[in-house]
């Protein structure tokens, strides 16, 4: 497990070292639209690139359905692809290939 934090905001991830994949488990931001989420995501992407990870993955939860458009915008801004995938608590899968 790894954690990237800035103040009271954080990204929790699971490192799959053998497969060279980072899985985003949770993102919590104290405030919205202030750039903190982007700063943390840029740090995560940089870490993945510098340490030869092949991708960052995760999924969007039905719990976040009320602000799904904001989440889609956030992930797409950072280069993630989003595949709608309704499955229990899941609304969509996200993936960023690291080159």
C-alpha cells in the first residue's frame, strides 16, 4: 500500500510490484477545484514513470455517481481512459498506460 498526501488530502494505492501496476484505491480531497488532486495525481504518475510501472488502474464507484462528470473530467485531464462498466458498486474502469 502506498499513500500520496498533501495536507488532509490523499491518494491511497496498492502497488502490484510483480505486474508493475499501481491500483488507485481511494482519493480524498479536502477541497474541490483547487488543484490539490491534480498535484497528487501528477506526483503519482511521475512516481510510476520513474519506477518503470506499466500502468495505473482503478475504478469509479457508484458512491460517486452524483459527481461522475467531475471525476471523468479529472481522470481524462490526466490521460486516463475510462470504460463504462456497471458491476455492483463499479460505474467505470480507469486506466493510464505509462510510456
